[in-house]
C-alpha cells in the first residue's frame, strides 16, 4: 500500500490528503441521518485520517527530497 501511495505525484497526493481531511467530518453528519454505532464511526474516521495523513506526509517527503536536490 505504501508503494502505491509513493507512486502518486506530489500535488495529487497533497490534494487527496487535504480533501480526505476536510471531508471526513461529513461522516458525522451522515451518521446522524443513518444510525451507526459510535465505535464503528470512530474507527472509520481514524482509518481515513490515518490514510490522509500518509498522503500529506508523502507529498511533504517528495517536495523535501525534490528541493534538497537543487542545493
């Protein structure tokens, strides 16, 4: 899975991660409409935020390594 995340270009990786971070709170609104157990919702949100963090960190790592080669 990390290999597939690392293969994503820097800007796309950042925007995917940022979009997931910003859209995740909408799951709480959906959980109000459809009754879902709180523990399941907490687990889903934690997994989504972890994966989005990986995308953002991947973008930061690619940018850092790209800028480090110029110096």
